[in-house]
């Protein structure tokens, strides 16, 4: 059952919040002071911002020092995130989420609570700023009509700038800056392929320097020539453990260290085979003779060579050894220089290339891809100091791999070996010729026979060296094994930006709360602002509220309140107009003040002079002139006011010394009856002093 409406009943009893000017009466409730603006909470929040900024910078320093952190395993990228013992995706606890989600979501969780609390602080500051003007008077536009509650942060900064409310500007700016925290936190972590050195520091060498006793059967030579020819046709890279002129010891990487573009570097033996090719100082092609044959003569430094070419074969090429070049008059054909000749039938042209191969042995640091065994770097450490069968064999000169003399190859009487020798000496020049013709057709210019020959012959010599100068022996050798891992790094730009904004936000929080604390200490609010009831508590006894009603729109309210200056009454904490003494004890009111005349109503149409200046004067104090227009539309305006003595009901005993906010204004009808002026209809009860 609803409680009956009574202004003098217990519902409106002043005992709950009454307080008189003499200090008697019930104590006021404790003022509303939410947790988010209490000094100790503000200090903790600002400290969390600073602590998080320091923590981010420290974490970044550790990230740089430790080269990141091994990322979480992920089904999406099993080859980039792994454990040394392997990873079973079926047991992956993170299989339902991607690493991208985790690194973005978890970092954002650190920032979200702080941004939320900062927003609540800003909201509270706006509520308090909009709910109560300062003790110093302010115009309606800068007090009652000012709306920070529904404004966003940008609007609050603009309105705060116009009204010189620095607290609002700083608080709203802190919220705007804080909007950058979450995207920066989301980009804080990055997964970067990082090269790390594994604790595994040994590899297994499967070969060592030594002369292969089976090299005289020419299997290694014909296989090398076949690979060189295939590489020329199909643009193949070097085979494993060969890089350009280098051939190194073969070795194995432990299984746990393979994958992820890993590499291994170890001290080993390397053989460098240089073709040392050069063009002729002069070349002459004679012919054709009646049989269609040509004679090609070429001169080199210290020697001259001649070769007969069958012109009926069209484009063709060949190779033969040439002794005596380089100052050695009598040289074993298998160790002499190799002359590659090329004949082009249309148009007729010919050229030659002389190569004097050189083979050396060194101690080297070799780096290979741990997955493909592709050799990608060789660095000479020093000369190979030891003497063995390889160094002794090479001391007599390098094999040219073209001509095979019985002094070095004791199986040449074997027809299979002879066929391999012919195949070897045919494949290399033919491969160079085919590649040169392809280059001519594509580039429409005379081919670079010197460069093409040097490239093919160099690859051939390196493969031969790897095949015949290393023997199969397994030994453990020290190695530095590196591996590319998907590691979690802190992004430097995000880290430094996030830390700077956190510190700046903390300083803005402290400044805004310290400044606002000075202001709100003079404001009394018993309940949270924002509701209609809380707004009424600040204006319930203020007489200026008679000027406005529910039918007034924003423009009308602004027009009616223009020229007035509002402030907080220091005793009652009501919002009053400058000059209105709502909390003034009765004995301090001048005896002849019209405020003591109970017959004068704030709704009266009387033009009786008021002791307060009217709007438009210099001080722009409060006046009720003009309220008659609003009153004229009220149903009670038809009932005339009487000049009969005012009949006042007994006041509540606890309000003896004040201008009671619970007294009513009465009027007399034509018959002399006394009627209390009711609340409602846009006419709040003004405070009128009681008669004695």
C-alpha cells in the first residue's frame, strides 16, 4: 500500500538531514565520496600506471638481451614453433586459439582494467563538476546549463576550454590519450623468426681428407660431368657441401637441431678448385677446305694450339689438353691445361678458351643449411699443414679431368673406363655450347664463351674434388648449431610509446584529482548525482526555480536564467542566485526586508520594489520580476492574492532559527479563506521567513 503524500509527515521530516545555523539539530549524512576519487585509491591507480610502464621497459630490456622468448606451440605453424623433443599437435592446449589471438588478447587484458577505472574517475569528475557550481558565483551558462555528463571526451575538452575548467580539460584529455593504450597493448608483442644458438655443439663428420682408391675407374668424373651438364640445362644450384670453387667435408646435424632454417658452422677441411680460364691472345679460323673442314689456330701465353674442325657437323664443340702452356714444356696430359673450342656454322665463327686448373687444401670454417646441407659460406682459417696422400697427389699438379693419362689412370685399358673418358670429354664442351647458343638466342648477341666455360668447368672440378679427395670416415667434430625459431619479442615502438603514455596518463590523473579534490571539498552531496531526486536536493529551497517549469525548452530556460549568477550556499549547500541568503538566520535579515513580509508571494504580480537588483543591472542579482508570466498560466493564477494576515502552521521545533525549507506560502481567496500554495505544477515552495 502506498504511503499518503504529506509535506509535514515523516517522509519529509527534516530530522534525516536537517542542520541549523546554530549547530543544533540532527547531523547531516556523510557526504557522497565514491571509491574511485578517494585520494588513496587515486594514488594506487596512478602507481599502477607508472609500475606498468616501468615493467614494460624492463621486459623490453630482457627481451633484447634474451633474443625474445620461444613462442607458444601452434597447430597453424608447427614448423616455426617447436620443442627440442618435437611437438605433438594433438596434445596442444592452445589448439583452439592462434598465437596471434593470445599475444594480442593477453596484453590487452593488462590495460583494460586501468582504462576502465580511469573512465570511471572522469565520469565522476564530470558529475561533480556539472552538479555543483563553485562557491564563487558563475553565470548560468557556466554552471546550471553546462553539460559535461552527456558529452564525450572531445566535447568535454572543448566545453572545458570555453569555461576555463582546467580539471575537466585534463581529465578528458587523459581519457583521450588512454584510448591509445589498448591498440598499443595489442601490438606490444610480435613473433619474429630469430636465430639462436642451440646447446647442441657437436656434429658428425662422415668424410675426411683422403684419396679415393677407386677414382681411376672414372665413375666420379663422368658423374660430375653429367651433373654439370644438367645444371647448365636446368639452372641447378650446387650439390650439398659444394659452394662455387669449394668442396668441404660432409657432416650430419643431430635430428633435434634440424628444421626451421637452422645452420651449422664447424671447423673442417676444404678443397678449392679454380679453373683459371682465359681467352686467346689471337685466334684464326682457316677454311673450309674441299672436304668442308676448318683449321682453328689459337695463341696463348707461352703456347700455341691448333685443332681441325669438321664443318659438316654444324655447330659443335670439343676439348683437349694442351701441354707446354705456362712454362712447362713436358707435362702429363691429365695435368696439362684444357683447351675448349667452339665452332658456330651460321655465321661461321670460332673461339677457344684455355683453362689451367688449380687445386688447394685449407682448414676452413664451413656453414651449411641444417636441413638441405647446402653450403652457403666458407672462410679460410689457415693452410692445411699436414701431409697425406691427397696433398702428395696434388703436389704434381691438378687433374684437368679432360685427358686421362695411364700414369694416373691405370684402368684405361678397360672399355667401360674408355667410354667414361669419352663421355666426360664430350659432355662438358657440349653443355657449354648449348648454354651459349641459348644465351645468343635470348640476348641477340655473341655469347660469352669464356664466362660460360669457366662456370661449368668450375662446378665440374669442385664435384670431382669432393668425390675423389674425401673418404668415408665418421668422426665427431665441434660445431656451432644455429636455428631460426619463432620467438616472442616486445616491439620497441609499441613498448616505448605505451610506457610514455602510461606515465603521462598517471601524471594527468594525479593533477586532475588533486585539483578536483580542492573543489569538491567545498561541495556537499549526500547522494550520487545524476538522478532527478539528487538534482532536486540541490535546488529544493532555491526561489529561482519558480522561473522555470516543465514546459520550458532549452532555449527558454537559457533565456530565463540569462543574467543571473549562481553559487553554492555555504550553509545549506543549495544552489542559489547571488544575493539570495537561503541559509541566513532570521535575526540577520534586516527588519524592514520584504523577505519578512509573509503576504508577499514569489508568484505575486505585484510590482512592489525589491531590495535585490533586477536582471540587467551591473551585479545581476536575483529577482522574481517576470515570474508573473509563468504564474499567469497556472490554474491558481485565477485566484487573487489577499492582503489578509498570513496564517502560518506551527513550524517543526528543530528549525527554529532558520528560514525553514519546510514552510509553505499561503494565499487568501475572495471570501477570506486561507489556502496553502501547493507544491508541483512547476512551482517549488520558496523559503519565506516565519512571523514571530
